[in-house]
C-alpha cells in the first residue's frame, strides 16, 4: 500500500492503521485458490484414472475392458457441505458400472455429521449453519439447510451417545465415582463420572428416567458394572444426597461402598428451609464445620447448629442431621485439603451439566428422553475434551490405601463369619 493508501486508512480510522480488511482479502483469496485448485486436481486425478482403464481418448483399442460413459452430477464433502462436481463415469465392456479408486476413497469419507455436531456444540444454530462456513464461490453446494443440518445433528449425537454407553471400564483403575442427577423438563438424567488413580476424570455413563428413583439408579449402576466397573472392591461414591441413589449403591455394592454426601447439596437443602436473613450465617457455620479438618469438631459444630435451629426451624434442623455422618466420610480418611474439597461435593458433575444447559439453551421444547440423552451426551463429551486432573491428585494413593484397608476389614469379617459357620 502506497503513501496515499496509508493516509486514507489513517484518515478513516483516526490515525490508526488497520490491516484487517487486507488480511481478510488475502484470506478469502487464498481459500478460493485452494478450493479451485483442489477441485481441478480432483478432476485431473479422476480423468487420469479413467484413462488408465479406458485408454487414451478417441484411440480405438479392440481389447480394452472398459469405456468412457460421460459424466454424472455428483458431490464431494468440502468444508462442512456437499460441493457439486461432475464425476467421470466408466463402464465395463459388459455394461457394468466401474468406480474409480480415488472416487471410492473420497466418497467413503463423509464427516458431515461430525461437522454438524461440532458446529452446534460450539453454539451455531442449525438455521445459521451455512453462514458459519467458508464461502465456496462459483461452486454449487447443498446439504446446508436447517432440516438437513438438524437431521445430521440427530444422527451424530445418537452415535456419540451409543459410543459413550459402550465404553469399556475394566481398563480404568477407578477409585472414586461421582453420581448426580439434573432435571430437564419432566425427565431426570443421572450422570456418573469416575476418577482414576492418576487423577484423570472419565464420563462413565448416563441414565434417563422420569424421576431420580431407585430403579433408575440401580439400572445405571448395573450398566456400569456390566461394562467393567469393579463391584468386588471398595470404591468411594460421591452423591448428591438422594435417598434412592444411596439405597441403590448400598444394595449393589454393600459395605464395600464408602458414601460421601455432597456438602454443597447439604448447605443448599438446609438454607432453603430458612428465611432469607438467616441463610448467610447458617451457611457460613456449616462451611466452618467442614473446613475444620477434624471429624469430632465438625460434628460438634453441626450438632450445635442443629440444636439452635430445632425450635424455630425444625425442618432445617432435620435436614442438617439427615445423613450428617456421610458428609464427613472423606474427612475421616485424612486426605489433603485440596483433595478433600474435590471429593466432598458433586460440583464436577454440576459443571458438566452447566455445559449441557449452555449448549441446549436454544431448545424450546424437549421431545422426549431420547432427545434429552442425545443433547446431554453431546454436552458432557464436549466438556470431557477439556478435562484436567483433579486438584490434589498426587495424594490419591492415600485414598487408594484407605480403600484397600477397608477391603481388608471386610474380608476379615467375611472369613470370621465363614469360620463361625
């Protein structure tokens, strides 16, 4: 750009030089050049393969096994859509259609479902899908309408859900499992997240039901066990406090399950039963108890708080006492503070579901449990891509040792019963 061009840009932008329009021009020019060159190469490659089968054009070869058969309107996947191209056709001497090797390879690769899911997970609506793609000038395109993109999203998310529900868990050294439920319309989705010995998080499975009842919880656990979740050794289960979920875990894993009730759910349940003016003080008192690091002291603070609430707010006192011991399970294991904080709540799953809600904010009407599961799977798997190790993961060996010690106690009890029998 010459001096005159620069001064014009500076005059229009208040003396600040801006190069974005020029960059945009070169970017679009480069994209057009790549696309045009790519289609030219595709045509040349197909014609070369046709010539290899049929021989040179207009050459008479009585021994040739194939002949040219004109062109057929076809399309190839380019940048999230179908781009029109005239495909060279070849027929054998006995009249059968022959497919060129490159065309077979290109046609076998069709990532449109993956692209549709990716775009919509990133916040692009099916209505605006076409605008989110790089333009293809002078090339006919199809497959970008709202209905087509929605159909691809349905198929793509259904495949993701199926892959999630087929994951083998036997190869994971899981030591903690977090389970929580969230409501979508008239449905509840249960999600299970596992933490392995190395601190990595894994989405284990989903289960949809009309309510968060014992049957749905048991079905989720049965599915996890069938896919490899160990039921013969101790595990730490972090749950939201639902009685049905707790019952399902104890019925399935028995005394080998160490259950930690979510402290955040406990605070929420207690404060919801109180007037607005009391909630900050009570919440602060509960947090102080859990931050004490000593089981006896924490229990004393919580019991005193329950007694102080009993006369004026008996529902809040009852909520605080309900399952109180299980909110202190992780504290008894004497883990580092950072690890205890992670394993004492289901916030990890709450964060997953916040991603699902963000993704599905444009959904105006849920059309049944299958749709809810598909959207949930898309959201949690997208969030899983950014999973990091949990805070305090280096101390997980201490949790593993505590679980092994718990197993040893149970095994001794079993042996003693067998000997007594």
